[in-house]
C-alpha cells in the first residue's frame, strides 16, 4: 500500500519569500501524485497533479512541484508567497488500487 | 454541477446520540470516499465505495461507525452511539476511477462536535 510523509508540520515564511513544502511517498508501483490546499473552514482543492511525462508540474496560484522518482519525492514550491497563500497543504498519492492516501499536512503561514 | 454536497455543515450532539452525516457526490462519479480530519491524526480514509458497493472499510474506527450508499447520488455515514472522541471534520469526496490519474473532489465537510 502507498503512503505519504510530509516532513514539515508547520512552515512560517515572510511575504514575497520563496517556499518549499516537502513530500515523500512510498509505493511499490507507479503512482499518481497530488497537492491539495485547504483554506480555513473549507474542503480540499486541487493545486496540481503529476501523472506522467515532464517531472515539473505547474499548478494554480503560481505553485509548482517536481517529481523525483529516485528520491521518491514530490516537493511543492512557490518563488514568492502572498498572505493569501496561508493555508494547510496536503500531499496525496494514488495508484491502481483506486484509493487516495494523504500526508499529515503542512500548515503554511505567510507573515507580513 | 454544484460539486460534492455535504450536510449538515456543523453538528453538535450529546454523547450517546446517533449522528448521521450526508453526502451527494458529483453526478457521474462512481467512487465515493469518506475521510475524517483531526489535529492528532490528520486526514484518514474511513471507507470508499465503487458503484455504490463498499470496497474498503478498513479505516472505519469501530462498529459504532457505519456507512451506506443506497444509490449513486447519496451516501450516509452514521455514528451510533457517538462519543466525544468522534469530534472531527468529516469529508466526503467523489471521483472517477483514480487508477486513471484523475483527482478526488471534496465537499466542504461536516464539523462534528460531541459533548
């Protein structure tokens, strides 16, 4: 079965600074990888996903992620964050088994 | 489509009472998932259905929890009797087959408080 580890539970950063949220996965088969964002009191929204092909995936709101098969990682990055990016971010993995497993989440706090 | 619709958005109940959470998936989606989110345990998969049939319920915490999907447009998650430790946000999500690389679409969640 697949699993996901998000290495940082909280990431504080100043506005306009770059940010990287780390995600590692484990699976014995080919996987699909996702990043979701959860704003306060809301459900999860898809930021971006990796299925195959180019290892650099671009998503909404200026976020991007890079799939690294050798390191089993799928880190999320943004070159310059805004206050409005303050939210919880979840990395997720799915495969042929038709279920989706989530990491514990990383709370990104952007300070002025 | 209005997306995945969950009701109620908030539920406060007393310990020992029965609680029923409801979900309407996106039309045409044949997979439905129930997740529970807590500070301590993060986002846990409780159960998922394919074409209204429960496929994996290994995440259901105990016999007090039950889930049904009587038709393609409706699912319930029931807790009977409820306990304070069941307090959490419960999410329903739906999708086409994830094995094709599609994503799951989430509802707004039901915040359950058991006092």
